[in-house]
C-alpha cells in the first residue's frame, strides 16, 4: 500500500510490521541503544543530584530508569488496545524536568529529607502524567493553546535555565577543586564538550548519533589518565536489580505540580512532533485516522508510562527523537526491533553493576556533556519558535524571555518596598519557564489579533 506525506520515498529494508531475522533485529536494536543509553542514564543521575539523594538511592533511580524505559518502550511499541503508538518509538527519562525539579527541590523547608522531596516530586509527576494521558484524548484543543511558537519559546526558556544550572554546577566543581587540579578538570570539561560538538556536526550520521556516548568515553579516558577516575562501585553484592513499588513515599503537592505542568505541556507537544516524525520515517501516514489513532495512543502511553515510572521511583518518561535518525540510517522500522530494544533496556536495568559503574563518571565529564545538550535544547526551541512563525516568533520569544526573567526579580523588589507576595506566587515567579508559558500564550493571542 502506498502512503503519502512521507519524509522520504527511499524504500525501507524492513517496514513497520515486517519481521527481520533475529540477528538483524538485535543489531538494529543495539544501534538504537547506543544512541540513547547515555541520555537515559545521565538524566536520572543529574535529577538525583539536584534532589540530594544518597549514593544508594541514586544507584536505584539510575537502574530503575533503564528498567522502566524498557517497560515503557514495550508499552509504546506493542500497543495495548488504544494505549501506545505501535511505532518503533523509544521511551526514556526526560532531561526537560531537571531544571524545574532542581528549582522545586530548593523551595522545600530546611530539614526536609531527600527521600521526602523525591516522593513529593514523583507524586506530583504522577499527577502530571495522568493529566498528559487525559490531554492525549483532546489533542486538537491542546494544540490550539500550546502552538509551535509557544512550545518553542518554552523550550528555549527551559534550555536557557538548564545552561545556567550546568554552568553553576561546573563552577561549584571548579570551586571545590584544589588549585593543582583546576587545569585537569577544565581539560576534562572542554574535551568532553568539544568532542561532542565536533562529532555532532560530522557528515557521517553514525558519528552524530554516537556523539554523546563517545564524548563521555573520551572525557572518562582523560580523567583516568589524569588519575581523576577510579573504579570504586561500593556495595555491589546484589546480582540483580529488582524495582520496588513505592520506593519513595508519593505525595502530591499542588505548588510542585504548578511548577512542573508547563514542562508536561511542552513535553506533550514535543512528543507529538517525535511521533509524527517516527510515523513519517516509518513510511506510515501523517494525516488521517491511522495517524490520529497512533498519535493519541502514543501521548496516552507517554502519560501512563510517567505514572508507572513514579510508582517505581523513577522520573518522567517521554519519547526520544534520536531513534528517528536511526530508522533513517538502518532502513529498519520494524516494531520487532523496538521490542528487542525494550528487552535490552530491561536487562541492562536489571544489572546493578551498570548503574554503579555509570556513577563513577566524574561530574566534570557529565556536566560537560549536559552543557552541550542543554545548549542544544535552547537552540532547538529558538528554531522551533522562529520557523513556526517568522513574523511573530521572534517577538513572542524575546518578549516572553525578557518578561519571564524580569519576573524572577520582582519578589525581591517588592520586599524592598515592604510588599510581600504570597509564598506560592513568589516561587512560581522565580521559575521563568512557569511564567514564560503563560506570557507566550498571551503574547501569541495579542500579536495575532
């Protein structure tokens, strides 16, 4: 059957419902795994760091993130009734929540345990996941509010906030280092960042896909040669990792949910784009009834997988865009590959030594890699807003950014004038993404009217 509105007319080696031989399926799944595994493990590592979890709890969330990513990918690919897209769409822990969770964690009263903070944030994420699943059945209405210009603006604000956070982390690492170690740490940061930057611009698609894991490996080699990396995984007596139901005591906090909801809305919009791209490179329709059903099923799965992740002590899941490039390169869009990948992710998450080993990566290397990723998030958001509407995109993005960052200083200014805002209002204003989405929605309506 011929499908229109495809990204490419190049024939696929294996289409969506084809069954590649076992070896070919495993090789294609490993290609997807190579493109995403560093991101899946780095995101929970950073999130655990900003919450202040212990090393044991951090090992847990890294393993749980791999394990749950496998389960979530299986749900997305296999398609249980109307839940799941039925495409080779990969799920993983989202980087988008690092900024808001870091900000939210800092607002808790002094003395609140990291386990309690994690429980409240994950409980609020579970509520956000339910909201995304419900929104998946009302896509037309959601897309009228969260337009590409609004989504792009918020992604830009998020990227900018994350870059500031990464720079702060790097400054903290440098500040804690001895003067004799400064040049070594700076070399690790620069080497990791520059290798990823160089490879991400390479003409060879495989190098672009593997730029992040290669950059991290190069940074680790530099750290090893400098004596800044030692293999000390601590207690690894457990042979298998078993996820625990309600690993953290879940609670829902409306203020935390208000901080996180803009990210859920933007993540929903990005998932629409990712699923559309996956449908296109898989040579399936990107309009009509089949497309709408796959899109709705994918968004609902996104939300429910985030709820599942929270129940087992892992962070919000979302669709990854990297797998679309892998499909293009390999010419394999078969769902069987996605199911094999889900099994591989689950197996990796079941081996504690993998997460324990990942925790040995120096902070200089991890933050050097994420600095690049966060910068790319900002660049992507800028491009999305401007390309969506070249006339008003600049105005909405610049206006929203300026207003959102100006609002972060408003509570302090009012305090000088002896005017005290309610605590929840001051907290919301302090996070530019939360106010930025509202400003962008209003500006979009005003400029268009």
